[in-house]
C-alpha cells in the first residue's frame, strides 16, 4: 500500500477553502469532473480518462475542517482507498493536507496526478472567489 501526501500553505483563510472542500457535490475545482451527485452518503461522478467512480463519505466535519472518503467503485479494481483532507488555520492562511492510502501500488501515480490537478483547480477557484 502506498501513501500519497500533498501539503501546501494556501494564501486563503481555511474557512474559505473549507467552504469549497466540504460541499461534496461541488465539481468546479476538479478539472476532469463535470458533475457530482450524492445519495445516502455516497458521491458519484465520471472522471475524464478514468470512468465512473463512487466514493463513500466517511467524515465531513466542519468543526475540525476534515473530510474523509473512500472509493467503493472504480473502473479498475482497487484493494484499498482512503483519502483525508485536513485544513488548519495559520496566520490567516490555510494549511492544506491531503493524504491518500491506495493499493495496489501501481495505481498510486494516477491517483497522485489526479490529486495534483485537483489541488491546482482548487487554487484557481479560490483565486476567482476570495
């Protein structure tokens, strides 16, 4: 199992970042996804170049600004997936940490690339909103 971690100090208040991240049907910050639906704590979407994905939302905690989810259906079989986004405030800026545990190891590069383009998309959305 691989663990991927992206950490960045974003030049925006943590609550502004949380407003975007915590809306689990919001897709404007994920460049390869046009629409996300949610039903019964499961969000569903189609990702360009990958296919249909369903994720179980495990934690959406506004008090601690923590979102955790696990992929339950993917086009390619996976043995394990657990992703956590955690935000903390630091001097009016946001410490952004996104960690994903993934198995098998060979899917880790694609997952990491998706995380990176999504973080870039988040920064683009924030630059237009805040």
